[in-house]
C-alpha cells in the first residue's frame, strides 16, 4: 500500500473510533501499523482489563478470538468487535469444554488452572485462570499439592520448575513458539555472543534451558528497558519487535527464527478494522451463564496478590 493511502486509512480508522466512542486494542503480536494507531497495546488480559475500565462503548480487539471473548467476559455491557472472526488460536482450540469435563471427571479433586489462552467455555469449567506472567503465583495460591493445567504443556513444564506441587497437564502447545527450536536458539547465541536471549515460557523446555531470561511479553518490555545490555535475541512472535525497538532506539533486537510468526495474529489489517467499525460487524458475545462462570475464574486469578 502506498504511504499516502496508508495514512488516509489510519485517519479514517481514528475518525470512526471517535464517532463510535470506541477503544482500539492491539496485542503485542499484531502488525506494526495496527499497533501504531491503537489506543493501547499489550498482552491479552491486560488489554481486556483496561477496556473494561474504560469509558468506551465499543471495544475493537485486534488479536485472536479468545482475547475478544475475554473482553466480553470482563465487560459484558460493552460491544466487542473482532475485526477478523477467523483469527483463532490453535492452542486454545486444542482443548474444548467436553474434553476438559472428561478430564475433570477422572480426577474431580484436582484443581484446574487454565491459561487465559483458552475459550470462554473452558474458562467456565476451571477453578482459576493464569497468565504467563502470574502462572507461578497462581499455582502456588491453589489449595492442595496438585494442579492440572490446560492447555499449554510448555507453560506447565516451566511452572513445574518453581513449585513443589505435582503438575499434570493437557498436551497442548502454541505452534509458533513450538517452531522455535533449540538449534535456532544455539545458532543465534553463537552468531550474537554478546546478546541476551529472552524467551517466552510457551517455548520448548530445551529452549528455556538455554535462555538467559524467561518472561511474558509484558515482562520482555520491562526487562529490555531496565537491562544494561544493548543487544537482545527475542524468542517470541516477531510482532513484539515493533514496540521493543520504538521504546529502546539505542538497543538492537533480533528474531532468532523465521518461524516466529503467528499467521492468525497477522490476519487483521487496517481495512478490516475500518470495515468492522463502519458496519458494526464481527461482534463477539459470550452466553450469560458461560460469562458468569468464566469471569469467576478470572476474578479468582486477579485476587492473587501481585509483587
């Protein structure tokens, strides 16, 4: 798209946002031009919480389906738009409510901790939710000596390093992070020996083993700002590089693998945002009985004390 056309489109989107009293949210993995004009960028839960607290009538969530659902769970009185309804999350789709119900029936006394990267129906069946940033604290907060985690086996492996509780898990994973291999990590470290390797806990355990620091996307922004290092290898979806570079113009950020691109996160375009806002289409809702149960699981998570 020609630069002048792109600028015209950005202005059109911002005008529609004002007209609809809408707030535009962009996940850290979205396209650069989406992040550039969003009201807020961040991780999925943080964005949903901010949207719920805002005065906006309409939430335009540039992300994937479970994220728009989370916004609808936390702000049921608002209209939530997902510009691309086909923007899904393969990991969230790896477990459904029926499968989780069957697992719970096998071990009814074991608390279920659900990653926020799950559908509303799955959240509604869980004891408590977690994010990649608070999963350790959430796990420690749950009564008993055992928890069952869904759907990400890699996050469960990571949490197991920091707790004496017995952790069992559903065998799901993020295909994008799974595609980042140990070979990729070691090659990047060899090519850039002065760089700090940061990876997401959704990465494979052997990648986590060789990383210098492991944290959520929000944690990556904080770490990069505070670190005295000048060069970083970023082991998560490539979209995060936009804000990292913007906030740290004196530092270098490298993606270690061409596989670290989530096709679902890259589906949403500015044209999609404009069209859905203009037509008030692609609205995401959650049934009241599911919304109430899922919100209870999120509320229990948010009641866990932070640092």
